[in-house]
C-alpha cells in the first residue's frame, strides 16, 4: 500500500512546546505533502516537499524528508492553541494523492 | 475568495435518492479530484479527472458514482442511489499540474448526510 502512516495518532502538548509528527510510507514517491484539518472543516495545504529535497520551512513549520527511510516529519515550533487540528501526510501517486490516517494534535493553553 | 467553491455545504438526503455535489474551480485548472472522509476517518481518494476524462478511480467509485464537467466550469459528483454509508464529507480538489509537484487546493467540502 502506498498509504502514509502517521504517528503518533494523537498528541497533546502545552502551548509553547514543539510538536513533531511523523509519516512513513512504503513506495518510492515524487513528492509528499502535509495538510491540516480543523475539526469538521476542509483540508488546508501546508507544505509540499519533493523527493530531491531534505527539508523545507514555512513560518513555524519545518518538514523533513528521508527517502532512504521512507519517512517524513512535520515539526511545529512554539505551538499555539490555534494549532489544534488533525495533520495528514499525503503521498503522490500517479493521478492522485493518498492520505495517511492523520495525527490529532491538541495544544493546551 | 476561495479558489475552489463547493456547493452545497451541507446536504441531507433520503436513502435511495440521487444527489449531485458541485465544485467550481477557477477556469484554468486542468486536474480535478474528489475525495471523501467518513466522520473521524481518513481522507479517501475517489476519482481524478483530466481533460474531461476519468484518469483514475478507486474501488469506492463504483457504478453508483459518476463525475462530469458539463459546462467547462462546474465539476460535479453524482451519487445515483445513496446509501447510509455514503454519509461523509466530500472534498473537491484542483491542481494545475496533476501530482507533479504543485499540490492540491481543496474546497471546503460538502457534508452529505443520508437518512
């Protein structure tokens, strides 16, 4: 299966702490994306990282990709209560992306 | 203004009825997708659509589902005879480059409730 698998499934941290979420996959990829979803809402694209990239930053977000280990991580620094959401990785297929099962992040104020 | 608009935002339908979910992307988009998410579960791929043809579809996308772009603008997902298990959020997405490195823009979704 090409599906990404995130871990942990759920993460609860205090505001100000860093949150790290991981995604592992099984096949070779062209690129990988991270999305955020607030409860009951749509999917918001966060970062796309290509297979020839190792790290990308966007504001408080840092994404790494290790193609040898077939894994990616999303780091949110200095977390805020508003970061509370589910975070999904998505693996690029031929004509589609396959989403992982997600990590539910809860940031406590 | 959102780049991908979905209507309706919420639809309730009787089991066995037909529903049409609509997506209005910006006109220069080439690749379109439908995904669904059953409450509390993962986001599942349904179908991809390019150049007015289905590029790929999942096992979920059986004969009761169909997609079309009837007027070159709206992109629709039709469910012919809804079942209780079709209750989910349905997301439309668009891309200008398929999966080749530019990501998707998702609509805000349509929550379908089958009763």
